C-alpha cells in the first residue's frame, strides 16, 4: 500500500501540469468606455485585428503568444466627437503555474503549461475614457477657442495661452 501511494505521487510529479488542469488559456475580457457606445478594436501582437465591436462588450482572448511567451493586445477606442484612445492587455503568469513545483513536476512546468498557454492569465477588463474633441483646428493659430478649464482634456492643457 505504501509503495502504491509513493508511485502515484511520483507519477503526478512527472506527468501532471497544474495550470493546465486547474486553469485555462482563453479568458473573457470586458471592454468598456466612457462614453458608452464607443467603437472598439482589439489588435494582436502582429497588429492584426482580432475583434471589433461597440462598448460595453466582452471578448474572449487567448493568453498565449507562443511557447513560454504571453500575449499582448492593443485595444483602440474611438467615437465621433472624441479623441481616440488605446489601452493594452498583457498576459501575466497564472498563479496555478507555480503549483507545478508541488504537483505538476518538471514536465508540467517546462513543457505542458507553456505549450498549452495555461501558464498565462489575462486581465479581466480594459477601460478607457475618451476625451471630447475641442475643435478640429486647434493647431490653427489664427483662431480663438474659449472653453472652461474643466472641459479641456489634460493632454491639451500644456497648449493653453493665458489671456490677461
């Protein structure tokens, strides 16, 4: 009986893979924006569009880019009358991957979980706030634009000119 228990533990440590058993490689990612109803595109690491829709929405993305390589996605938000913004989704190490130290053994840690992508985990959500466009011709020095400071997006404030 004692020998049987030891052989089962040895088999688990050689042939198991903790993250592949307890986790996954595809994750639902919630995409939202302010204002809602913005167009959203998701591009993979090659710049290829893998999703297009309208916020709020959910997309399922693979956390694996390659063997021992986590995925990175660029999320582009746009809406007429607003400046385009973007966010990144990056894969991080799944905590279950380290369970291989106790249960999955070297095969799980070095082969199975990296090959299946189960060693990676994606963020659950991406959000962006799209600032309103002030004007189409802000760079035209011949025009005067008057706005409340609170209505001016942070990235335009360095271009403001104080009038005495």
